[in-house]
């Protein structure tokens, strides 16, 4: 009753009607100007097809090599599986694998990831993640040996990136440090392949995201409890001279607030669409779940991660723009009008970015200067994986104002420094191919895959900003989450391609 009354009053208001008409006119002009711009006209042909080089790629020697190696690996796995089944004392292992594979494999991957995100940092060991990844990979390969139609090929750029990350181990830096950090890469790659290859339809994707939302909600509640009881202010996370009223930043079960915020930015859009588009949930259930999303949003605020706030704002803008570009101007106006109503600590935290005196901003600039000088000395080759190898290279050219740095505070710069030109070029090729494919399907009106494409593309698009001011793979569980979302994107692209 009240909602209908307000709606009728708004609809009959000349002022509101005029504002909405003006907004619509501005929005349509914005859309027309964008479509007719020289940049859009110039780049348009590049987005007319999903993969301009697909024919050449699938017939390339590199692709043939990887295909033959993968076929050999499957034959080895099949041989080992049948060999174990003939040994009396080890027959239990193939039998256990058969029992597990009766489950939906994508759900199994999601439940394992859920447990990984449940682990509290003080009691967490990244070895658990590696063990889980190896076991899931073994089950996935056994599963593939039984499929008549195997998942479509992934881009060669991904395999080149995997090779570049592995090839640097014996070439540069300390072998021990390289091997330790590469176990994180193995875990992330394993979950990527398992998710990308096991999600077969939209219901599978929806269930995976719903399961992961349990971990999101758990960590959101945990962070709110942390905020209620108080978190000590960590001077390495907050410059108290420019942010004197900023309370201790929540981190839930993760290492630091930025890690937690990165995972929220990655998972929230997809989880929201999963519940919103579910046909099995009643309207009341959707309203209840929709209200529950206020908890992770509050948790994101309580992290006081400025880069995450900006990234999530970019995610929202990208989602709005892909669904209705004409709404972008009004969304920006509403966001600006909301600033005066923000709590002082949050408003001051945002404005400290532009103060010129915030030490965390200045420190990053000094680190980037040192990294630039380091790469100018050796632009093609990498220096090895992990913080130990990074600092060994960085210390020779570091800025005197940034004498301590575990990483470059920039994902793309870190990949370049660790793996060299081959690593960064192959990663960029893979990432751009993924984003381009998701964007094309996000723009297809009426497609059943559109809403998920919009959500996953927007999450990754927003995180690009955070990737430029943070090394988001520094914390292994965040890296795992990043590749989980990439795996979902490739599963979605494969489904859409077979439509």
C-alpha cells in the first residue's frame, strides 16, 4: 500500500517527471555520442567476432603440441587408474574415486573452495590448498577419460603463461623460493581447469556461485563481529596522520583487509545474479537473500579499502552501462550526491587519496619508480617468483623512500618482474581474450548467458583498478578466487559458443 502510494505520487509529480525526462534525454545523448565516436568506430571491428585468430590458433604447431601432451597425460592417468584397480591392496583408491565422481564435479570443486575460504588465517596452511588442488585435478583427469566429448580447447596464451611461470623456476632467483611460490600457481591453475571444464550449463554455474556465497556470507558476518568488538589499528595498513578517525580495518578469516575486499569484489556480482535469476527460489526467498547481501556490502565498507571501494564502484558502473548505458549519468549524479551523507571516517578515508600527504599512496609511487628502474635494466628477463626474489632484484634500484617492499603493488608490473616479457605478454593475451569474449556475450540482448556475462565481466573489469595499485595474487587464497572466476568465465564462454 505505502509503496504503491509513493509510486503513484512520483509518477504524477511534474518535478520528478521532468527530472526523469531530462535524465533520459541526457542518457540517450550520451549513448548516441558514444556509438558515433571515433574510438568506438575504430575499435568496433575488433569486437565483431569472439576470436579473430581462432582458425590460425587451432591449426598452429603450439596448439597441436599442447593437445598431444594432454592426450598423453590422459592415457597415463587411465593406465594408472586401471593398474591400481588390479592391485588387491590398492583397489580401494579407484573405488573411492568412482564413488566421488558420481557427484556433480563442479559442486565438489565449489564445496572444496568453500572450505578453503572458511579457514582462519592464523590456523591456515597453504599446503591444504595444494593438496586439495592435486586431488581435484586427479579426479578431474579420471573424469575426462570417461567423457566422449571433452571440453573445448582453451587459448594457447594460457598455456604459454603456465609455461612462462614454470620455466622461470630453474632460470632466475632462488630455487626454493620459486618452488614454494609456484605451489600457489599450481593450486590456482588446477581450480581454473576443474571449474572451466566441469560447469556444463547455467544451473551448474548458478549452484557453484550459490555455494561460494555461503563463504562470502560467513566471512561478512565474521568481519562485522570483528568490527563490533573492535580491531586494533594496524599502522602498516592505515596512515593515522591523514586518517585519524579510521577504526581498525576488518579482515574476516583472511590475512589483511585488502585480501578480504578483493574476494568480495570478485564474488559478489556473480553471486547476486545467481540468486536473482534462480527459477527455484520463491519471491520471498529472493527478497530474504537480497537483504542478506547488505552484510557483505557492509563488510566491504568496514575493510576501509579505498582501492576496493573504487573497484566495486567501477563494477557497478560497468554493470549498469552494459545493461542500460543511458543510466550511467544518473548513477554518477546519485553517487556524487551521496558523498555528503557518508560517515566522516569513510569520507575522510576517500578524500585522503587526494591530500598528497597519505603515506600509502606516496609509498606506492616510490616503489613503482624503483621497479621501473629495475625493469629498465633488464626488460626481457624475469627475476623469479615471490617476495624474496622480488626484493633481491628491487633492492639494487630501490628508491630511498621505499626501502622495504614485498612486491610491486601492481599485478601487471609484478608479473613482468617475476616472469619477464613472455610472462606478461602471454598473461595479457589470455586476460584480454577472456574479457573480450565475456563482453561480447554481455552485449547480446536476449541471450540466456547475458546476465552472468555482465556480472563476471564487471567484477573483473572493476578489479583491474585494484590490480594496478595492489599485487592481488600476493595472498594465495585471493589468487585462487581470481582464477576461480576466470574459470567460470571460460565455462560460460564455452556454453555460449555451443548455443
